[in-house]
């Protein structure tokens, strides 16, 4: 009889202890389970081309849409050849090298990689950021220029620039000033920000505005390799002359696409 009572008491105490453990530790276990659940990937609208994203693997160097010397009003042939055939080509090669051991990442677009950098393994994250960004930025850049470019914008982009900045001349001055003020290497952009507004921003190195939730409508390369052969250290002169080759129809198209993106 005594043994039965002892067993009953032990069982009763064990039940109480188990209840206490459940009360105090269940919230902790739930929180840990939730924290270990993978975060959903951010959406990544295509920005490389009007109708498609940029393939990450195998990354391929796009051909220039014009001859090396066709943009002579702003950029000399030697600079264009070096810029495209050497610098852009190196970003393509390095991106392929970074992704060759990661078949799951190879299925993504460059845009998707850049907006979800934390999902990229740490050992290649910086390499993907720099070279994926360089590949994307330059793929956009070549399309933003044309031998028949220059002048003032027209259509919807002209109206929105006037509404946002007051006038095209004011916009151009602010764009150039931002480009001149960017220390070191980087880019100056006109973007549509998450509030659906036009905004001038700069990014360091080869970062792209999609990494901050903005859509790049137009951008100018501020790296010295983009202008140094002709302009030396005169970045301001390069910024001024670049407007002579700006491809406004393409920029207008990108602006319209950006306004259609979900916010």
C-alpha cells in the first residue's frame, strides 16, 4: 500500500513538473522554430531589358548595339572597346566563376541574386555583388546611349521630369552634381523609388538601385575606366558631354515600365 502511494505521489509530481516545462518552454520552442523558417525571397522585377531579366548562368557578354566609335560626341572608341571588351567581359567571367559550384543559384536571374544577397553563400556573396552588379549595370548602360541620342526628352518622361524637378535643365544640373559628388567609383541614377516617385540617387561600386527597392530608369557610369582615357580627371566634363548621346526613347520606355511595377 505504501509503495502504491509513493508511485502515485511520484507520478503526480512528474505531471506537475512536465506541465511547468510546457508552460515556460513552449513559447521559446515556437519562437526558435519560427526564426529558423526561411524568409521568403524578395520579388525582383526585370530591369536589364524591357521584356526580360538577365540570366545569371551562364552569364554572357551582350554585344554593343553600335560601333565602338559611334558615341564620339561623348566617348571615344578606345574607351568603349576597353570598357566593353575588357571591364564588362571580366564581370561576366567572374560571375560565372562564382556560380559554377552552385547549381541552385544558376537558375536565378542576376536581379534576383542582387535583391536577395543574404541568400547567397557568404564565400561568394561579395563576388556576386560586385560582378553580378557590374554585369547588370553595364547591360543597362549600353542601351541608354545611342549615336542619334542627345537633346531634350519628350513624352511622358519629359512631363514627369518637369513635374518632379521643375525643368529639364534643373534635373540635368542636379544629376550632374550628384555624379560629381560621388566619391570614388560608382554610378548616378534616375530611379523610380518605392513611393513611385522619380529620384536622383548614387550607388557605390557596382551596386544597383534594385538592391534598395528602386527601379533604375537611367544611369551614368562614374568609374574612371568609363572616361579617363579621354577626360583624365575631368569627370565634370564627361558628365556634361554624356547628355549628347542619351537615348531618350529607351529611357522613356524604362520609365513607363517602372511605373507599372507593383509597389
